[in-house]
């Protein structure tokens, strides 16, 4: 499962692992897998929407929730 590698005031950076999908990453870090389109829009140029699974070792920006409370606990 993707792991947190950096945290800023407005986003997280996670590193993906084998078997990670946009849905599973959104579920873990955004609290709902159906929020996966937010990952696509937060990572322009990565062509994420064309793939069911994310390449292992990829670093993705993840928007923080509005309340700023970490979602990855």
C-alpha cells in the first residue's frame, strides 16, 4: 500500500507500491475510493486516468482534506 513520504500544509506526497490503484490510494488518503479523480487532477502530466494500477515507486501528490487532519492514520 502507498506510503507517505512527505507532508506539506496543502498536500501529501506518497510513494506507490505494487498493486496500488487510484481507488485504493484515494480510499486510504482521502477516505473514499470514489475520490480517485482528485488524484488525477492533482498530478497533471502523469497520465493516471489511463491505467487501472499505478506504477510501483511513483510519487503522487494527494490533496489534504479541508480540515488539515491527516487521512493516512
